[in-house]
C-alpha cells in the first residue's frame, strides 16, 4: 500500500512500541515521518479518507461470503487529547453501517460485580465491522493503578488477562490496533482553557478534569507499564504525538489503512451464476 | 431555519403524508421543491452537512445537562431504493459518537418467539442520540401482509401497537421521522442490472431480490395501508421520490434538519462557575 502523500516513512512502524520503549522520551508535538505542515496534513487526510472507507467496505463485503475478519481500534489518552476528534474525523469517513463504536464510561454497579473484561467482550466487532473502543479494558490498569484500586498482583493478573484476550481476538480474525494519543501536559492546559473561552465548548468542560490532571506523572508511569506488559507482536501499541491534532488524525488514519491493506481484501465474486442472473434480469 | 439553497419549499411539508394520500399518484423520478439539478443537489448536500452535524452535536450536548431529547429516523423502502446511501451520505455527515444505527434483518428464532416490538424497543436511541432504523417494525406490517403471514385482524392489532409505541416515544422526547424512499419499478430493474455489471457491486446482489420483485404491486398496496393507518400527527410519514439518488439524499437531509431545528437546541452553559474555573486554570 503506497503511503499517503507527505509521509516519508510508515507511521505504523515509526510509532509502534517495541522493546526498550520509553514514553518519557517521546516528543508530543512532533510529526514523525510527515514532511508537510498543517495544511498538507488536512489535504492528505481528505485524500486518504476514501481509501479507508473502501477498505472497510471490502472487509464488510467479504464478511457476507464467509470471511471472518474484523478490525478493532482501541483508543486511550488523557482528557482533551483528541479521541473524539479521531472518531469524528478519521472513523467518520467510514460508512456508519460498517462502524461499531463503544465509549466505555465509569462502570455500572452490574459491571463492577463482574471481572473487568465482562463488559468488554460483548462489544468486540462483528465480522466485517470496524470496531472502535473509546477508552477500553486498559482503564482497569491505568486509572486503577493511579488510584490504587488494584494492587500489584491484581494488575499483573489483568495484564495477562488482557494479552490472552487480545491474542484470542486476533486468532479469531480481529486485527487489534491500539493507539495512545500522547498529549503534552502544557497542551492539555491550553485546551482546557480554550474550552472555557468558547461557549460552544463549555459543555465539554468538567471541573474534575483539572483534579485528575494532578495525577499526570502517575498516569504516565501507568502508561509506560502498560506498554511494557501489553505491546505484543499480534497487538502492538502505537504512541501517536497528539499536540498537533492534524498529525494525530493523519497518523491514525494511516495506521488503520496499513492494517486493513495487509489483509489483502478483494471484492467478492458473489455466490450466484453471473451469466444466468444477467439473463434473468434481461427478461424481467 | 432557512431552507437549503435551491429548495423553494420545505420537503418536510411537501412530502408529508396527509389525509387522502395516494402512493400510486406519486411520481418517483421527480424532485419536488428543488429548483436545481444533480450538481446543484450534490453541492447543497455538502453545504448542509455541517448544519445537520452541528444540530446533532447540540442535541448531544444538551443531553449532558438533563435534556431528554433524541431523534429517530425510520427508513423503509424496496430493495435498491437507496437506504444504504442515505445512511452513508446523510447520516454519515454526523459524528459517529452521536449515531445509533440498527439494521433489522429477518428475525432470529428468539425474536420470533416474542411480539414484534420486542426487538425494536431496546434499539430506540438514548437521549442525545440520532437513532436510525434501517428497516424497522414496519416490516411486520409490510412483508407479513404481502406473504400472508399475518391476517387482517392481526395487522390491525399491529397498526395500533405501532401508533401507541410511537406516541409513547414521542411523549418521552424522541422525535420520530419516518421516511419511505419511493423507487420506481423500472428504476429498480436498472439498479439490479447495474450491480451485475460492476465487480465492486456483485456482493450486493442476491438472486432473491428478483423473486421479491414479483410482489411489487402487493408491496405498494401494503405501503398505502401503512400510510393510511400510521401517518399520525406526532409521527407522520414522508414519501420521498427516490429514482434520483441525489434528490432523495438532499430531501431526507432537509427533513432531518427541519426536525432538529424545531427543537430550538442551544449550547448548554455548563453546570460550573465559569469565572471560578477560569481562575483555577490560570493558576494551574
């Protein structure tokens, strides 16, 4: 699959978390592998949107003829990092008929009465679908670690359960694409301020966001541990610099295109006799 | 709400099913109320897409502060009439985070073991959401009437159950927008033929579509009866000429904009002290 105009190297490879990865060493305001600027990025995003949409349609079409593949984008990030923008501007280019989006909020009492994967499993994408998790099972090893709601042994159990779960998904035909939008603490402050100076964005502001911000470095430690424990060969993490919204969207789009392109999707031939059906329609 | 460029009259009013309506008298290849042609229609659709998206975002935003409103688009049509195109090109302009789409297929054994509304009720949109039914509870008074799976008394029971259900939805804050895409039989034949001459569309073709086509006039009778029995003041039907795809999309978009605009949505002020929060952020 040819790269998007402006990419000099694949973000799937550049941003993948491998051995020895250090979150603290990653710049948040960079645009790795992309030679252009904001306008070029917006143009490239628009240009590549139909490519992503067509790939998903092929995935859907193949599922009608026995193919058991699907894709799942797992999105994690600090508040204001732009998960919503990824959904609106990257996933939004895909036909809604092919998208299965779940936003995981604070668990209900019923969900809390089960193990943490209980509410996750029913939300995995059907065959042919593009699943999106806006937050995910990773909250149970992030916020739970930061606030001490799970001890070290329990966290280890969860990392292992997550790896087993994702390996099972992958073996059953789901390509798992994990993305952490890596926002700088300074940029978050700017974005929170902007919300309080735009009446169309007041509704997005919650005083609690500022409280949670006090735990920033604990969250970074928790993410580092997540990457060490759960960036596997079948379900690797990608850490995407997110201070530049245009870059984050473009990079995630390209990572998704890459993942779908590697499935070598084709338009199905259909399970009928083409000439016979053409003749039937001629006489209809 | 000002009309889309090119509309000389509101499609919500022009296409609404009122007393004395006759489906047989409706042209399928017209573009009522729109003065432009295909290119103008495509331009208008693109121009109005952000208006629809913003209205839905306001609906969603208000739901975060106690507002209990939602919208539900019910789509019914003969095969190839363009339901999928409405979802992709009209609903597709709305943020996926605000869309709740359900495609109703042939019922499962479990669904058949319940009354027909049993599988419908859990799919109604959450507050703040834009729900879409691709096919719906109306299948139970359309295909069931055509194939004689329900007798006259049972059909009457269902019309009443549907009206009660939709009145209840409406009273609870859901604006119900019902659309039948009115395709001509000749245009359907053209579209089926086109599917068999485009390898990217073979997968959409099913030999059964041609069999069902033999029941065309029975389906038209069943739709006529549906309009007579279930086009109510709170949940009226709209019959949209669908031979011109560009017109059908534009008209449905405008009907949805009209429905949302009538809710007088506003950006919520937020439930915090603006000056206090600005000061907190200044010191952060």
